[in-house]
């Protein structure tokens, strides 16, 4: 996986030493949060010492930065679901310029293929081989496009399928902590990624966050990201994690607490004595969930534990020495005296107990004893069906996602629970689909060597693949007969996974209740077979000796976990690098600087949003395409999982002779499919059609006819009717998917009026030329809006005033544009990022 030849062990520093700089500029660098030090270094390297001094002085005094700066990361990280549409966009830009080779990444970019494998087969020894074979057969065309891109674009590296989950690969292989330029210059390793959980690497002292693919495209083409530095908030950790408490318990408790503290779009930095009590994988587990508590980043400074992690994952001593030397000299190595924060949130690790989150959001933290009640509040249960399934039964139990599989302690605990359950004679009920999706092959190696993999397999947790899989909605079909029973009796069944997302219908369209839990609790709940069990008091089952077996009887001791980790999790597990498999090598890749588009392709199509749109034009006689409530996720807006045959997207594919639809995520290179899938989540609630699930339909106005959202949008387009969306709080929470903004744009949506926006989605709307507007206090209800009104919006002068007057059937009110930087305004006025980039490229050609 090496991109370049090995670097010298300790080249001399060429960047200005931060201590000397700070002494000359009148502020104490030791008072500046470490996150701020990385940003100051970036400004210095960009040749802007004045802005660096302003930022340093404000941060050292605990003030809000209130500063916009260009930010250029060391590298860009993408996964295939977001990477392919990104590369499709770059390919179409190449078609529009005289010299295609000028559209080329200016930064190193890694594409980790990890989202396409699905859990079609599970609970059997050959599941891995069967799933990987299906993955390759379904995705030949997409993977051929990736191989073309790797040959066509400079500095782009594709990490083939079967290697692991993008963020775990980043931790174990890609992150350097200290980066080195081609001229030998050293600087902090920083990264932006087109997956919101890019923040996971913050746990290693690598500053990074998730962005939309359109932002990443601008960075790739040499435009530094305009960053308005947010408030940097300290999260002061005290105490130590109690024995028997998992890293998942900690992060789920933190997620709920930090959501309550409203840290949306802020940079967090962990400080205090409790930091030293956490291992590097524990820190990465916490940092992974930053999008779920709404933060932009969640930074842990580099310290001795970071250096030990680099050793444990196979980095050389020269690598470790380089990191230590650079961070020490630049005062990026954590010191006992903490920096100054304008705001600090205290959190006692010792107060954390066994936790889950659900049934529909990652911040819905509950204790183990509260699990049955959380489900009962969702749905009381009917009698058991003939198929042996009832409301509250568990139908999916998946150990999956980088959140947990990157943490050996969490994985070994699951293995020990399985071992003791097997010894007592417990089994998993047949209605539970069990799967294990390790985040890297190193996990399989240490589970095999410790003998724990065999115990997990005894309970049906066979390795199903190396990818996001269930956490990303690639959960495959339920066990035979279960899906039919669920639909036939109208059951509300549950899933539990060791992941980071449980939004409605994300895991599986037939599963309404989703719970996040540690890998150990995933195994325990699989044994119980239901989420109506009180695992604190009720037994998991009856052993072969006829005696009840409780969870406390199986739970491992922390000393056991330490001993197993010391024995079996060794650098040799991570140092091995596998060559691409024969199936990947056999894929034929087209050549040439420009991509040869296939007009019959249903996977890769030149997108329809490159040419300039109307920009910020007035909207007259606009209609609300949908009226939505709070906590609308990007999964609600642009589903990632299975494509129903009867949906507009399914019918479109059937008309083209396609029988294996694959998934919405795999079709992101085809705007015709994705536009039809927009707002089609079966759990979406659209107030225009009532209070329940709308099933992807809306009310066409003024006709009053109920239609699929895509068909209503087509009818509005034919009539020349502009569209808006009305929404509540936290609109666009969840994944950093561009298609949650691209899809609405293709449907004709030109403004979203919401009470608040999640950070990445707000930026994505700007990047597509859709104006994000904040409703006044009280939102839609306070204004007395039903969504059936005709709307008029005139954005003239909004860049100066920040406000837009809205008319709605005779009443008027003012909304505020949620646009955070000059760069975002430039893109909005150009009609979106791609038209903006294309105009710049044409201007450069004209100047040549």
C-alpha cells in the first residue's frame, strides 16, 4: 500500500518552530488548545503569520476564534460509496476542458473500497467467500471505473475490497500523525474525508473531519477549504472507566451528554486526567462518534499512548521517533498543564455503566435495564406468529463497524462471552441473523490465534466480509421465513449492531427498532433473541445443565482482556500486507485521460448538475415539496440500502432490463437512479400527507393528489413551479452524503427552510446551490404554516444582509441565511461547486 519510497528517518524541520513564533507574537502557546496549534501551523506554512498571530492570541485568551482561514489538509480520504460519485464529477469536468489532464488531484487521495460488500450470506463458514463473490459480480463496472481513475489521476490510490473498513484502515495503515512532503518537509498529518466518521483518526492526534464530496473536489483541484474556525470546547475527562465497562458504553453516554450540551459544528478537544486512563483505541472510539454528537472534530493530543499504538500496529521505530521528535519540538505532544478553553464540559468516566442507544438515534442512550421499556414505548407486542417471531424479537445481530472492530478490547470481550456461552450450551434462536464484519484482517488474525473466532462461529458469528456492511445498511435479507412473517403480521422487530448509526430504516427496511451496543452485548442479545429481555435480571437462556445462565455469569474480567490483548494483539498482526486478490486483478480497466462513458450504463453516468443553475434567483409561486419534522437524517433524504422493485428507482431499472438492483449506495454514479430515490425512505414522515410514515410520497399542490415524491417533482417541473422544503431542527443529521443535497437539487428544490441544520449537510446544500435558511424562533408551527401555501422568496442582497423576506399566502416573515464563509457565498452565487470549478478552469484556459 506504499505510495512512495520510504522517507529518511529524521529529516530536519523546515517549518517554523511554533515556540519561537509564539514568543515573538505575544501569546503563550501553552495556553492554546492543541487543535488550535495545528491550525496555527497550517497558517504559518501557508505564509500567513499575521492571521496565525491573531488566531493564537484569541485562543490563548479562551476567546472564540471568529476567524476565517484557508485550510489545506495533508491528504484526502474517501470510501467507494462517496468516492465513485466524486470521481464521476471529476471525470465529467475533464470532458468540459480543452486539456483533460489539468483536472487532477493536487493532494494525495486514498479510496478505500469498503461499502459495497453486503451480508447476503451469514451464519455459515463460507459466508465470506460467497459475499465477496457477489460483491465482485455486482460491482464489476464500478470497480473498472475505479481502476481507470487510479491510472488516470495523479496521486490517487485505490485500496481494493476485502482489506477493511475505511476508518480502521486509516488508523492502522494510512495515518502517519506527522506527514512528510515530497521535499522532506514535516508537518502535522491532517485529513478531510468524504465520510463523516473521518473524525475517528482524531483519537491519534490527527486533525480531520468529514466533508461532502463537492468540498473534497474543490480541495483536490487546489482550492484551500475556507474554514471559519469554530469555538474550540474542552471536554475535561476525570475518573477512570469502571471494570466491566466497555468503550462503547463510554461513547454512547458521551454522545447523549454532548448532544444535550449542543456542541453542533464545534471543535472539541479532550483534556483532563481522564485522558491518560484511555487507550488509543478507546479514544478513537470516542472520536469516531463526533458526528453523532454533532461536533466537527473531537481531538486527542499526541502522547505516549499514541506512540505506543503506532508501535503496536506495526509502525517502525523510525516512524515513531519522527513523530515524537516533531511533536516535541512543535509543542504538539500533550503536556500536564492543560490549555485554556473558553468553555469546558466536565465528564466523569467513572459514572459510565452498561449502555445501549436506540431505538432510532445514536444519542438515545439507555441503560441495559431500560432496554425493554424503550421498545415497549415504541410498540406493544401482539401474540407470537406461526413463524415463531413476535414484536420485539431480534432479527439482526451484527458485530460490525470501525467504531468497535478497531478496538481489540471490545472484540476480545465479545469472543469471551461467546466462549462461555458455548461452554454452558447456549445457542442463538433461528430468527436472529448473526454476522461478524471485522474492520481489518488483523482482527481476524488475533481472534483466530486466541481461539475466540471458533467460539464466535459456534454461535453463528462467522466472518461475513471486511466492510461496513450492516452498519451501512448492507445487511442483506433476513433469515428464511422471517421477512415474510414480519410483513404478514405487521411486526415491529429489532436489530442490534456494534456500529455508530441506527437511524430509521438504515439497517434494514423491515426492521423498525435499531440499537447500538458493544460487540459483547451484541452477542448477549443474540442469545436472548429479543430486546424485551431485562438482561440485568433475566437469564439469557438455560444451559445444558438445566440451570439459568445470566449475562453476569458470562461477562469477562478486565484482567483477562489485558492478558489476551498482550498475548495475541501484536505488531505482526498489522504489519502483513496482502496483494490484491485475483478477482480484483482480473478487472479490465479502460485507459485514457478522459473516461469513455457507456450510454447504456446504469451505474456510471455523466451527471446533470455540472452546468450553472439559476444561482440565487427569486422564487415566485414556490411550493413545499415536503414538510418535515425534527432530526431528519441524510438516510431519510437519500437512502443507501435496498432499492424496492415498485419504487420509481426500481421501475426505472426494470425498464432498462436490470434485475439485480444492488443498492442505492452502489448507484450513486447514476443521477437518474438517485434522483428517483430521493426522499423515498419508508420511515420518512411528511406532514403534507399526515402524521405517519409517508413511504416516500407527498401531496402535489394545488391538485391535492398524493404521488411519489419524484413524480410530484416532475409535475412541478413541467409547470415551472420552483420548490422548497420545510423542516424542523437538526435537518440533515447523519452521513456526509452529497446525494442528500444533489437529489433535492435534481428534483428542483432551491431552498430549505429549517429550524437548524447539521454541519456537513448545511455545507452540502451550499455546494449544490441550495440556499439553507433558518426559520425564526418557533419554526413552522410558530409561523402558522401548513406547507400548503404558495411561497415567494427574494434573495436579492442576502449576501450583504444575511436575510431573506418570505411571503406565504399573504403573510410575510424573515429568515436568515445559514451561510458560514465567503467561499460558500461564492459557490452559491455560481450555482454550485461544479459550475464554480468549471468557470475557474475555463478562466484559467482563457488566460493561458
